[in-house]
């Protein structure tokens, strides 16, 4: 059984989100759905930016409201890039916040960011054999 992955990201300003993911990460706008959902293409899985107002309830099962300040994102996106320096410059110019410094490991270069909506994400540039450089345990 094949399963496809769709990534959904809540944002409070759809046009700002489209600009960030287009200009910062090079994604391409696809279909516009229901007026408040924008499909972004260019990765192995599409990303759907979903405009949800600040303060709206995140789920009917909890009372937590959406807050787009920087927050811990238990599931985040890693964008694998070919040139981390150029990619870092691009996301910063588009409105990302760098969190820490560029790190280098035997498997690659790594940097953490927050997008303009408080969601954490990472940029990774693999070197050598990428994660295959790590010993199996």
C-alpha cells in the first residue's frame, strides 16, 4: 500500500506565506483551493499553506488557540539544499530568523531557522555520503 505525504502549514497571512516559501525556499505556487489554501510545489511532497486567523481554535478537541509567535514545532521541515550559504541568504532575505550558527558535521552542513509564522525549519546540505556517513547502531 503506497501512502503519499501532504504537508500543511497554518499561517495567519497567506500572501506573506506564499512570498516567503516562494522567495525564501524556491517553491512554486500551484493550485489555490477554497480561497484560503495555497498549494506550493517543488519538493518531493506538496506543501499546503492554510490561512487560519490568529486566535482561532487549533482543534475542536483542545482549547489552545493559534499563536504565530515563535513556538516549538514538534514536527518540522528539513529542506535539503545544494548550496547552504546561498540558501541561508535567500531565506533570511525572505524573512526567516536564524537560530544559532551554521554547523558542520561529517555528514553535512546544518542551520536552524524560524519562518515568519513561528514554525521551525532546518536547511541541510549533505556532504560525502550524507547520513550514510553516520555509523549504524
